[in-house]
C-alpha cells in the first residue's frame, strides 16, 4: 500500500511548520490527482532567487515567474518586461469581454489616477480616450510626435506633416514672351517649411512621400499686355500641368494690376517636383510678378 501523509491540524499560534523534503528534492503529484487548497497560499515567502513555472498540456511555460528579475511570462521563460505574453504561432492576444453591451476598456493609470483607456464604447466602436484631458500623442520609431489629439478640444495637429509657404521677395520684372524658359516664378522667401521640402533657390517643392497634395497660390501681376493673345499661370508637376488662363483681348488697355487666386489638388509620387511658371503668347515682355504673390502647399492625404 502506498504511503499516506495526513496532517489533521497545524497550529499557527505555536509556530508549527510542515516541511517536506530538503533543498533540491522534487515533490510530484500524480496525474489525475486532485489537490485542494482552501486557505491562502504564498510561494517563495523567503524571497529567494528561484523561478516558479506552471506547465499546460501544450506549453512548457504557460505561466512563468522570473524570481531573479521580478517578471512574469505567459508562454515564455524569458520575460522581457513586467508582463510578457508570447505565443509561438504568432497569435498572441488578450481578450477582454464585458459579457454584454457595456463598454469594455483597459485603463492606464499614473499614481492611481486614470489617464488613458483603450477599448470599445459599447456600440462596437473602438475608443481611445484621454481620461484626464491630456493630449494623446502618436509617435514614430524615433519618438517624434507625428500626430497629437488635444485632450480638451479634440483638435488634431500633425507637426511633421509636409507643408510650406513662400512668397516673392523681390518683384520679378518683364517675363519673356512665347517661351517657358526663364519664366519660373521666383517664390524665394520662405515663410515656413515643415519637412524642409521646398527649395528657395530653385523655387521648387519636392514630394517626400506619394500622396495627394493641395497647392494654393495668389498670382499678382503688374503691366500685363492687353495685346497678348493670352497669358497663363501654371503649376508644373512631374505628372502634369495645371493652368489658369486669361486673354488680353478683353481689355481696352494694359491692366496695371491683376490678381488670380488659385487652388488645386495634385497627385504626386515620392520625389516628384512642383513649381510655378508663367507663359505669355505674343505681345510685349512687360508683365511683372508682384511681391504680394504667394505659393503654398501641403500633403493632404
């Protein structure tokens, strides 16, 4: 008959302790046996540098406590943080179920104060929430803030979004006639340039990424020639041209001042370029681009 150890009572008041085995011994509970513990259980109360491991049918490290590094692993015996989940087939997940239609969320706190939560709002919508009205920042791999959602107002800013504004520093006089050569508009004074994609020496914007870009401009001219068949202000990109045309035939005399507001959304690939230029068909080379002219652009989507 197998040996049976039965302990009816241990008196904590007298300091009675039950010790089984010595250091290095193994205690094995046979498969199929049932162990019941109705009271509190403390493992490693002496704070020794030893590990605790629970093995399941298919995972040798279903639960692993790294006693030396104060970490817990699920599916790994080398936890890299306080809690480390690792599933060999790549489907690691945490399931949080409210059991009904109520909102479910994981709360992040600092010093016991709710600050940020992620979950669902009870209506099936994913919810990222700033619980304390702190701004929510989205970072790149270098910890640069690429987008911020203001906690109180909900306003969204993108400090790295490509965006520029430039103006004509000195009036550009007497555009040539019947040619594009030499007629690039000289927006040589930079007001701002997020991403440093606008070159004030060539008056050219270079797209850093593929996307849809919005360009705006105000062309202000002096001394346009009424004898010209037409004149056009054009955005030239690597893919196509976008022009604003006007005819001199409608004017009885040379207009001393004309201004054209203009906006376009252009498709651009990474490294494509965009710049403004002027063309006049026939007439006299006398048109001037004023210093209140502007050229702006930004990545839209």
